């Protein structure tokens, strides 16, 4: 019996309304919800060549330390990719922005010393496939993602939203994925993590429960 054919992943996605809203609201969230400081914490200490999956409009770029020799930023959405390319020109480290999706990277991921996933695994179609062959042995994955709430009420709300309107409105985003479990299932060994709430004050949102951490490819 012939093996089933895999449906090829498109190199781009098209969410024009969401992309424009994200481009406007992202800097506000960095400033008012504390995401900017978290980005700095996420990227601190990185060095060598880094691949960033789902770079969005390039909000991470100013936070890369000068010990990073190159960032290859993958972004499938056309509008966000154009903004990321502009942000890359202003970055303090070399940044190359290219189209592609996490499940089918247009680069050889084993050529990188580290990978960064920041608020992107929520919208990846197949998280384990995206991470399964990411990085060479010894490579480090840094992640800052929102995920499943620990409280029963909010977790139930997330499940309902994820099965109905949320992914349609927010560019494929799912609020309640078990990010750390997916990372471990993809073959990574956890280094450390901490749970946090974003924003740390004010009303709790479906995307408020977050985790910031690192894992290594054995």
C-alpha cells in the first residue's frame, strides 16, 4: 500500500486584518503589559546564530544581545514580514527576514545555535512537527508563550474559545495549548521555566497565563 501523501504546508499565511491589528497593538502591549521586559529576559545570554520562528513585526529584534552573530527570522504573514524587514534594518544585530512556516522551515535548522519561539506556537498548525527537527544536538530553545490556565474556570473558557471563534478572529491563535508538554514531546529537555501572568495587573484575559523558559536539544 503506498504511503499517504502529506499535504504541503504553504510558505505564507494571509490574515490581513489580524496582522494590522497586531502590528498596532503589539508595541502597546510591550510598553503597558510588560512584554518588552519579558522579551529582554527571553533573549538574554544568547549567542551565535539564532533562528526565530514567527517573528511577527520584529518586536524581539531590539532585545537581541550583541553576542548574537545573526538572526534568521521566519514570518509567513506578508504584512508582518514587511514590517519585520524594516525593523531588522534598525536592529543592533544582523537580521535576515524570510518567508516560511514553522512546520517547513526554509533554512537548515541544525545550522543554528539557538531558536526562539515568542507568542507563536499558539498559531502553529502542528506544534510537534514544527519543533521535531528544530536545532542541532545541544541547541537551545527559548520560548515565551501563553498557554493553558491552571484554574478550572479559565481553562474551560479557553477550550470553548479555541473550538469556536478565537482562532477565526485572531489569526489561528489557540489560547489553551500545553506548550511545555508539546516541547517535551518534540524531544527537548527542559532547562527551566517560570509561569507568569500578562498583564500582571488588571483583568485576566484568555491569553494571560504565560510561560517563559528554555529547553535543550539532547
